[in-house]
């Protein structure tokens, strides 16, 4: 009985000791985590590209590294604010069957509210080309989203990554993969579409709604 009592006391004291140790460790871990939280650096707001480029501008190796990372930047196209500016200049439809159709983007974003923006021949191969300009800051993850409907039913949805671009005086050009329009009597008709250009932050630089026709012949 005495030994059992001692064992019980030892077990009880051991459990108490373990409990105290665990509690001590928890308090210690809690205090450390709180200290770590205090030590964590706070991410500041996005910095204007001009300010970033001017930092350490006398350091030749750092300047070269920045040029490799973002390319040579024209300071005339760099602003004082952090937000990039992307302007879609025009869309071009290329097809081996006819001359290029250059579709200029109006300032109000409404291509042609009274009729189809363009007509394309059924069963023809075509390529979309985007021309756009980037100013003020780097645009990260610029994407093209396009959705097409016919008689209210969604018939196509396309998402494509264009890339990351730094400000420059000359416009960029992005060529999409070649596609083929559907053919047949049920493919002909008028389609409605919505085209958007957005970046990694989901900032939209252009959203246009328009209609186009697929016909038996080019017009």
C-alpha cells in the first residue's frame, strides 16, 4: 500500500509536472509567437515604378539586375503613381483568305452599337492580334477573357494569359493561336460577345460588348 501510494503520488506529481511543463511551453510558445507577430514586417503599399528605379541608381550591378528583371524602361512613360495604365489600341483579325481587319477601340468602349462589329466567313482560319500600350508602371499577369453567346446561349469561353509588361513608348503586340470558325447552316448568324482585359489584381483595363456575324462569304 505504501509503495502504491508513493507510485500514485509520483504519477500524480508527474502528471502535474507534465501539465505544468506543457502549460509553461504553451505560454512560452504563445509569447514567442506574439513576439514574432510583432517582428513581422508589414507589407507597405505598392511603390511607384519611378521611385523603385531611382533607388540605388548609383549601384551599377543592381541597375543591370533591374533591367534584366523588367527590361529597359522609358522614364517618359513612368508616372509618379503606382498604378499601371494599359490602353488597348486595336484588335486585328488576320485571315489568309482576305486582308487584315483592324478594329479600333473607341474611347467609350462601344465598338458599333447599331450593328455587327465585323463579319467573318464560316469555316475560315483566323488569328486575333492585340496591340496595346503600357505606361506608368509594370502590369503583372495581363489576361484576355472572351465569352460568346448565340441566341442567349453561351457557345464559347476563352481565357488567355498575355504576360507581364513594363512601360515603354512602343506598343506591344500579342498574337493569339490560329483558330477556325464553325461552319454549316446552324453556325451562321449573329453572335454577341464580351471581351475583357484584366491583370493579376483583377483590375479591368477594357471591357467591351459587341456583336459579330458568321456568314457564308466574306463581306
